[in-house]
């Protein structure tokens, strides 16, 4: 609008002498006109000369009187035409400032007789002050004496008005040419790059400020859990293999081959490569034997153990697969007590919903030593969870193929006022540990929990897909990360809920 008007005007006339008058004549906003002039000037369509004018504008008080009338006239009108009014009664009829200023001005103008009683001295008055204020407000010039008196009464102040006088520049054209910012593949194909005018690079322009990196909420909670494990003297296990053989994920853990978890409905099996290349043959023999006929005081499962089942590659379904490899390696060395932990991703072929994803993270801890008992497991769990702020724990007998006894862990959630399940635990079976080569009295206590659950509740996320996966809004995570900087351990505790 303003741009067309300016370029069009210059086509016929050499100069726009005053952008202010120009804007007023065309009914345009002067700020818009100024912005367009600056931009046209930048591309040298126009030359522009600064013009400055001192103008007067109304103060807040001036604006009020321009609308409501001057205090002296307001006072005059409050005095009855005939007779008089007691001063204190008149005072009650007017705002304090209007009464005070009105008295002195109306007195000075000899409009009223001042005393205990106030009466009119003239029949009619004109509100010259209001008139002058309205003229100033409309941008009209007024007499010097009037300016001085309004200024003295602080009803107007001076302001510097800035505008431009504008004439054609070296690149003047009645219409701005669109300059190309990029040379595109289409430009090259069409050949129109020859005619195109390209925008010059502005090497002085500052780039967009770079947003700092932000940690994903899961990474923050993971860090906190990792610190707790490290404080308790645990070593981190290497978890960098998502692909695992069924052997290490299931068989080593004394999980029978007909177990429903080993079904493709529950587990992602790999198509390529579908089987593992190498297993420790002597150990495979021992695992096979314990499944089929037991040993070490066990009757086994009494079925035909198949090597093909053990060979199948899968995406690990739990981080206990990592623990089984680590324990086997440990059993091959002269016995030494160990404390291990891991926090990493696992995969399950589950229907995805608000609380389930096909991939999530598990936290796992284990302690290996001679003669450990269930009491040690309970003690370690108390130590671990109280560091997370959960000191009220309860245990419920459970079943895992690889642990006996097994316990579900519950914690009392103060906020919800009830016991909520927070993890699973147990003592690894002799059927698992002895074939590995551990001494008779070696015991391994272990527990596991998910990383997503506490994180979700901590952040008030009720749909896991908002936290993890391809539908996550990065902006949401960014905002979450700002309110998370003061995470306290108590908050983690409060966050566990069903
Ligand atoms: N692996 C178990 C799970 O997937 C957790 C667990 C770990 C249980 C260690 C007992 C011992 O839930």
C-alpha cells in the first residue's frame, strides 16, 4: 500500500517533501510510510533526507482536560448562576486536583468571587484551554503565548517529530523488482537465471541465535540413576548390543523354549541374519542338559532342547540378557565379588498404547558374592530405593524363570496414598549360575525396573508416545527440560505411580 503510493507518486512528481504530510494526505500510518522509505532506501530505489520538527503533544493531564474541560471551567459550572455556594460544599462536588487548580485559575480569571462562600462574577465563560488542547492534539499550530502557558501548566510537552523528504534513487522503478535469493535447480533448467537479479549477500548480517542443546528427560533421569549406582559402588555393564541370540536372552536364563515370551507375538526375531554365528559350545551343552534333565539339585524341564531355537537372533527383550553374558564372563575368572548395573533399551513386540511402546528402557542392578541371602537382596533394595526417596518398601512373591525366590517390589506412594509396584527382583537360580562355572556358594541377587515410568510421571506425561518415539514434539521436550533443572531425589520418589 504505502510502497505503491510512494513509488507511484515519485513517478509523476520529483519529490515527496514531507513524509508526514504525505501520510496524512493519503490517510496512511506515518510509521508504515517511514518503514517503507527505509526499505526502499536500502535498495536505492529512493534517496531520503531526514527532516526533524519540534512538535507539541498533550501530557496525560492535558489529554484529560481536552476531553473533560479545563478545571477552571469545571469549577465555574459547579457554582450556581445565582447566589453562592459554601466552599466546602463546592469542594465535595469536584475531584481534589480539579478543585484546587480550578479555584486558582477561575480566581485569576476573575470568573468567581472567592471566600467562604463562592459566587459567579460573570454570566458566561469560554473554555479556551480545552480548545487549545484540542488544536494541539490535532497537530495544528497555536500562538507562542498559548504554548508557553500550556507548557507552564504541564499540559503539553515538546516532542521531536522525525520524517523524510524523498526523491528518486539510482535504482528507481515504479515497481520494486523481486530479487532472487537463491539460484535454484529450476532456474538452471529454465535458463531464467540469465535475466534474474540476485539479492546481494549481506555478510554483516548476524545469524539466528543458536539454541543450546537440551537433554531428553529420559537421559536426565538416567543420569540420576546412574549416579546412584556409582555412589553404591556398581560398575556399568556394556549394553551396546541390541541384537542378541535367544541363547543369551532366554536359554542361559533357564527360560524354557516353549515359554510364551519366546513367541514372535512377544519378541522381535531377526530375519537377516536370522541366527547367531557362534555360541560357546561346551557351555551350550551344559545349558541344554540343565533344561532337559536338570542337575545341581534341579529336575530340569524334561523336554527336548533344540539348538535351532537357541540360535535365533532377536532384539533383546530385557537387559538381563546383558547380565547373563557378564555373569558368564565373571564365572570364567577366579571368583571375585561384583556389583554391576545397566540402563539401556529393550524391545518387545507389544501392541503400542498410552503406556506401552515396542521399545523402552530398563534399569538393572545385580550383586554377586558368596553366601548372599534374600535378606541381602532386601537390604540392597532398601538402600537403592531410599536413595531415590522411597524408603517404605514391601515385597510380594513372584515368578521369573531365572530367579528363585522372586519378588515384586512395591513402594508406598505418599501422594497417591497407596502401594504401587516399582520393580521386579530375585536371586538367580542355581540352574543358571552353576552351568556358568560359579562356585557352589556363589549367589547373585538382582532387580530391574523401567526408566520410562518414573520419568513420565515426573514430567506429568500420561502418554508414553509424547515422551519417546517418532511422534515426540521437540518443542515440548525443550520446554520440559527448562522446568526440570531443579529435579530433586524426592521428586523421583513421588513420581512412581501405577
Ligand atoms: N528381567 C526382568 C524384567 O524383564 C527384571 C528382573 C531383573 C527380574 C533381574 C529379576 C532379576 O522385568
